C-alpha cells in the first residue's frame, strides 16, 4: 500500500466510525476469516463495525468468533441496506468487483461512503478510494494482517483476530501448499500460534466435521470423475438430484474439486454442480503449475479467480455445459 493511502486511512480510523465489512457471495474461509478478523480489530479500536455477507456462510465456519453478529443481506435486506446507507466507511474483502456480491451489487453501487478494498484477485475494479490489491498473496487474511501492521497496530492482533486470520490463510492456501505460501506466511502463522491460536484444533473444526451423507456425496463425485489423460485434465459433476439424494447442505461440496488434481499426471480439473434454484451450473476450476484457470474461466464460463483456482457459471443444462467443456479440453495443449 502507498504510504499516502495508509496515512489517509489512519486519519479516517482516528475517530470512531460506523463501518460495514463485506465478503463475496458464497463466503469461504478466507472471506469470513478476513472480514471477522478486521471486525474484531475495528471493534478493539472503538469503531462500530458490522459484517454484512451477501448470503449465508456454511456451517463449518459457524464456530468463527463473531460469526453470530454477521448480518445476511439476502435474509435481512431492509436492515442491511439501512446499515450500509449509514456506514461512513465500507471495507470490501476477498473480492474485486461489486458483481461478486450478487444482488447486493445494486445497493453497493448507489452508496456514497468511502470504500477500501483488500483483495488478492486479478483485475480489481476501481470503485474503492483505497485499494490494497495484490495477486501474489495466497489469502486476503494475510493481507489483513499486513494492513493492520501498516497502520502500526500489530500489537492489537490477539488470539481472536489471529484465529480468524489463521482460518483464511489455512483454507485459501490448501493447508499451506499452494504457490502463494511464503516464508512470511509461515512467520505470520508462527506469531498466531504464539498468541494462543489453536492451530491443531482449527483444522479439525474446518475439515473433520463431515456428516456421513457428505462423505457419500464425495463418493458419488469420485465415481462421476472423468479423466482425459492426453490433455492432463479431469472433471466431475454433481446434479441437483444427486445433491438431494445425499441431503446436501451448504458447504458439503467444498474441497471436492481438489480430488481431481490428486490423480497422477492431472494438472487441470473442474467440478460442475447443478443449482436448480438459481437455474445455473456452478463451476470450480483448479490447476497445478502454469495453466491459468482464471483466464479459462473468464474466456469460457463467465467467471474468474486466480491462476490456479477459479470459478464460473453456465446457464446451459448440465449436459450441454459438460459437452462445451469437453470440446474445449480436447483442443487444449497442456
Ligand atoms: P471456488 O471454486 O472455490 O468457488 O472459487 C475459487 C476462486 O475463484 C475463489 O478465489 C473465488 O473467489 C473465485 N471465483 C469463484 N467463482 C467465481 C466467479 O463466478 N467469478 C469470479 N470472478 N471469480 C470466482
Ligand atoms: Mn481468498
């Protein structure tokens, strides 16, 4: 961040403010960890922060400290709109364009407040007065740690803030294994552990809390996996009927996409998940190494993200979507 911007933000935060903090739609560990980490920091500095998520977060994140205070725009639109209209400062975290908040985008676009963006996705929009955007970071949570340090407030980071930030660093780095993971990442984690952050308990809360039916759903996704060895690609699908059969709840499909990369020699994978309510197929893409799934998602599936992890959507049927994907894959030279 530019020193100029830091000084301006320090000035803004010098007196108590009404502040809204917003993660992207379908908030994940990094979106919830970063917004709640910042929430606790602002609370500690005598502000009046509220985290407003566009839609609900998955159950496996409900243990995060402060999650009970999070307002859900989709469920409580009137009240959330009021809070947004009254906010003097609005932080948008872990996303780069208003449309990533779904329906909430129309409300955000009308607001006059000062926006601050902290994010690690490519090609940020320019709605924010202050933009801290850097794709080299593995998580927004790591950037929030830096942001607090830039403000000269590192001493405020306590076990609660550390717990939130630890969560997003852990989930967005694929448990410290994706390319954005650096020595600094591990040094920050070490500081968190010294603050008492429960580094062995958090992964259990996040990853070892599956229902039996979630594992059966995973089994189905693994059975549906198709492999194109010549193109180093795999993909799988889950239809709405399959989700229903295994009593799908929000969060159950999290992480399933990664299994497609665990096959030897496969460097590009996707999962197609039908959502009958929204009449779309939601897609997640993952890659290892040089194949840029952000570009692929932007070019072909109305999405985006990072070079090794991106998402997109299709309004065609599952059959047609998968056919389009297969046609593209057979032309790929990976
Ligand atoms: P996931 O596959 O876990 O939903 O998302 C992977 C990454 O791509 C995340 O960083 C997420 O924010 C981003 N992403 C997911 N879906 C979309 C989308 O529809 N559009 C854009 N621009 N990014 C997405
Ligand atoms: Mn993120």
